[in-house]
C-alpha cells in the first residue's frame, strides 16, 4: 500500500466518531502491550491465513489474522451499509502476542464473494501510537493474500465447507439468526460435534472425562465466538445478539470498565481455562464488540484491495 494511502488511513483513524457521524470511526487510544493470556491449546481452531510472529530473539508464535480463532471469512448479502461494486470489507486488528512484547497489526481486505481474491498486510511492533502499531525490527510472516479467505486457493477444504458459527462465512453471518436462544443451541451442537471429531478415530486428542463437560464446551464456544466478532461481515444487530449469548454463558465472569488493547472501555465477559487464565471479550453499552484486553479491532469498507477504507462500520 502506498505512503499516501497509509497517511490517509492514519488521519482517518485519528478522527473521533462524533466528528464524522455519517462514517463513525472507532475510538482509539495508546498504550503499552501486556502479555496475552494462554488459551487451551486444544481449543484453538486452525486457519489457512496464518500470521507467524518471529521476534528479534527468534521466538515464534502462530496466530490467525487479528487473533481471531476461526478467522472470518458464495456471495453474501450486503453488509450493514451495503457494498458498492468493487468495494470490499476491511478490518484493522491489533493483537498482543505475549511474545517479547510484540504487537501485531493486521489489515485485511475481504470481498463479499467467498471465492474472490483477498489481501492482508501485517506488521509487528512494541508500542501503539494513534491506534497504529509503531513498526519495529520484529518480523511478521503472513501470506499477502489468496483466494477464498481464509484459504489461499479454491481447492482448499476450508473454501467449500458449509458456513457455521465455527466456520463463519460472510453468507452465513448475513443470514444467521439473531435469536440468542437459537444461537446458543446451534453453538452447543457445533461444539459437541467438534470435540467428538477431535477425540474420535483419527482425531488429534484423546477423550477425557471433561471433553463434553459444560465447562469445556462453553469455553470452546466463547473461543469461536471471539473469532466471529473479530471477523468481517456481521450486522450490528448480530453483535448485540452475540453479547446476550455471551452474557448468559454458564460460569461467565462479568467485569465493568474493562479496557481493550487501545484503551476503549466496556463490559468484559470472561471464562477461565483449566489453569485459571481468562479468555475475555469486551462489548460497549450498545452491544458493539471492542476486542479484548490483548486485542482491538475495527471494521470498515474499502474501495478495493489494498486501499484505505472509505468508511467505517463500527
């Protein structure tokens, strides 16, 4: 992306939502990174569009773009504001990796057409300024793009798998139920199916007494919902419904005035893993998703791949 486009995006990100009512921008802040809490290793879904962070000291960590657990994305219905011909969804994600203080900034351009070309750009740094990562010598390895996000080519299995909460395609999100009770049942069904597959013949893990426990399944559901919320293409009404789903989860811990990575504050909803470390999502008072204490994400629309966003959706 050209220096002019970078300058345009930085200027836009500095604008406050109240100054641009027709194109609300996320409130942004500055701050130092804190270590990311560990998650249950067997609960992290695999995605094709992986970002690998290689610190100066050589330590490496793989994560999905924007730290989404099942990164987002059949031609989808139009988003909240609709997409004009040629326009694509855009997201800017900041994620603390917990590796030597490295923060990854990922910009993703994703078309409505599931099989279409997508593009991303990832950089690493140790601090945040004006809502952007200040680049450092830390190396971030990530595919520059491909087809059929998060796959890189149409022949990848993830390109043809049906949309679901655990595989949130744009078409699925555009047509998903906004009824929290329906969503909860669908999530439970998908969580049970995934754990049975992982612990069944040919699976990666041996079954245990806790495999299908409410605690384990609920944690898995929250982990995947965070990926849905990080991703593109969800209507605002769906985000609000997902907040209700999260708030009603068994064992959920609620903490007001929780900050995301860039200092935006809302209500934090957390579940502990088996070591007591928390997996957290943060929503504002209107149900908009803000990220987590170790992440922040904003969504918008760009006129084309690699171009600065023309408007923001949250």
